């Protein structure tokens, strides 16, 4: 399961959703639309700088690990 960030085209809302695959597209929690666009992988900002390598691992190409 990877936390992804999505943007709803219908209500212009941005939300995060855990998805199990890169093909999965969740519905907007606000309006229920499936017209959502996947954004870059969400990064939990806990105060430190995001590690590009760690981000790459989390958002790596399909087939990296599952
Ligand atoms: Zn929406």
C-alpha cells in the first residue's frame, strides 16, 4: 500500500489515499467523482527534508516491489 496524492477535477479538491497498485484510482472523498488525477507521491512532512532516494523507493517504477 502506497500513499498517493490525488486531485479531483470535479470539485478541485486535493486528497491523499492509500492505494495498493499504481493502476488503482480512488474516488474523491468529497464529491465521489472518479475524475481524479494522480499527483506526485505524497510525502509526510515531519519537519525534516524529504530524502529523494527514499522518495524514489516509495514511488519507484512499477515492478520494483509489491
Ligand atoms: Zn471531488
